[in-house]
């Protein structure tokens, strides 16, 4: 079916008090696994390409984007393309022509006023292109090879009053909030600040997004969705599933050299992770 629009999927999820799952893709196996997992539970899904993934692919956005779009066209569920954690204005401006309906513009590393100004400019440009735009306020951490953030550090979490002003002044369509998760976690031990989430949901009139969700246990994810999270980003969990399955296969089959034998095992493991997490979000 034709590519879905991320904004439509998130808006529908928010209205139903569920969340749409958004998975970061790196290889074609990621793309196929995410779609297969979503199809197995008959749920819409978002394929996300991060700026780091583009760097890994020799700085070229189109090969992975075109492959994702082709796979989405053959899917039996709605699939959207989202450009994730974009810091480069040049990359931002490739989004629309590459088939993306949405972008997460990441200026959260900057001081508040600079973050606001950069995000406002990005939002103005994105809206002129018909793109839905997400931003981040607070410190989720763990990006770009950094160690996972101390999510309990003073000032790390999103302030509801500041977030309300940021959304109004920037014009963004959704906000990723820092409530205790961190990118790149390999253990599911994050404890979310549900009281803060409740206050953020009450203060803001846009959908809320949870980043760093791979480190969040199932019960915490379910509670976050009940508390107002409408889009849940997952990346590391797929890589854990893929890498673990491949390691196990190669340990049992040291003679294997055909990459299809172990990539198929990794792809199947990722698809299982996708299906399980989507069930959690829609429970």
C-alpha cells in the first residue's frame, strides 16, 4: 500500500490512547523484519532512519530510504518513513524528496534559546514542505556513541512549563520528552517518571514521544502509553535481537559462510521483537 504519514499514525494512536511503534532501521534486514513483525500483529508501524544510520551508509540517504519505501509498498499494514535525530540542515532538506513524511529535528544539545531558534527554523521549513516535525526537550542521552545518560541527573528531565512554552514558540507537531529513559541501553532497567509524564500530558497539546525505549521494561512501557505517550522509538532492542541470534547461530555452525543463513536468523529474531513490543504498546 502507499506510504502512510507518520503524523496520521501518531494522531490516531493518541486518540485511541495507544502508541505507534517506531523502529530504527540500518539494513534491509531491519526493514523486512520490522514490516514482518508489524504484519504478524496487524499493526501500523514507522520505519526510522537516523542521521547516524545515514553516516553508516556512506552518507547516502536514498539507498536505504528507497529500499524502505519499496518494502512498505508491498506491506499489508500502513508503514510510514521518519527521518530521526537530524542535526544536519542539509540532511533535513533531503527528507521530502526521499519519501519521508516526518522528521525529528534534534537541537536538544544546544542551550534552550538556541534549541528553540534552530527548531523554529526547521519547523517552518518542514511545514512548508508538508512534513510533520518532532523535537526534543530535556536530556535523553546515549546518542552518538555517548554512554547512556544518568536519567536521574539534575536538569535531565523535561520541565512541563518550559515544554509548553517551547512547543508554542517552536511550532513543532510532537515532542520527545525526557522522563527517565536513555538511548543505547542494553538492559531493560529504566524507571520512568510517570508523575512528570502526567504533568507533561496535561500541559501540552501535541503528542508525546518516548525515546530510548529499548531500556524500558514492558510494564513501564504500558504505563507510559496509558499516561499519554503516543509514539515509542526503539532501536537498540532490534540490534540486541539480531546480534544475539547471529552469534548463537555461528557458534552452532562454525562452518557457515553463506551470509543468508545467519542474516535470516537475525531477521527472524528482530521480527519477533517487533511483534512483542507492538503488543505491549497496544495492550
